[in-house]
C-alpha cells in the first residue's frame, strides 16, 4: 500500500481466484496435400501473373545479382516481407525447372 492508502502494483484491484484455463491449440498454418495440388494445377492452367513474369525476366537478365531488385518488386506487389521472400524463392525455383527442362531438351 502507498502512503495515500490506495493499493498499487500486483495486489491492486478486487481479490479474485486465478482460473485454470486449458491451453489453446496453436493455429500454425499447414499446407494440405489437396491445397498444394490445387495451387499447382491453377499455376499450370493460368500461367504467371504479369508481375511474376517481370520477376522471371529480371532473373533471366541479371542472374544472381537480381535478388534485391526482385525482392523490392515482389514486396511492392504483395505487401509483406515474408510473402516477397517466398515469391522470390518460388520464381527462382520455377526458373531452375525451366532451365533444367531446356537442358534436357537440348541434351537429347
């Protein structure tokens, strides 16, 4: 208690008993097989969005040095740091697959 007679700190307020509340389950997002398959199918059917094509073109022209520029464009379009990084990696992966496919075709 303070000099004025009012309670301050941890013991202030009406004395109540602490409730024993069970822990809530975490809401960590997990990608299901179905969702992954649907996204892949939509990507194949619809192709890339214009900004994704631009990212791919940046990667083609500048190579590995395009990382920062790609990030900036993706961040501007998608709004968050995490989404931009994820999209950049996705485009790099796509480009790698395209190059591998081209190498296989020219190798035969």
